[in-house]
């Protein structure tokens, strides 16, 4: 038994943070789609930083939830 935070995917162990980063990117894309459909995208001064922050908040929050 290992104490490292890993997830078994099809018999291969991946670090939890790696899978959460991929999910964070998907989450940021969903947020971008919602902002584009609701026209909030036009009001953002620096959209790149907003979407990166959304991805980061999701990744770090989900990682903390996995460790708890």
C-alpha cells in the first residue's frame, strides 16, 4: 500500500494532481462556453487570467477535497 495520492485508471496508477489538472482545463472550457453564451465574456477585462483562475480554483479545491 502506498500513501501517495494516486488513482487507478484501467490498471495503471496516475497521480491525482495530473487528472485534476485535466479536469480543471475542461472546467475552464465549460466556464468559457457559459460566459460566451451569456455575453459575460465581453465584460471581462483580461479573459485569459479569469479562465486560468477558474481552472486553478477548481484544481486546488478538488485536490484539497481528495486529500481530506
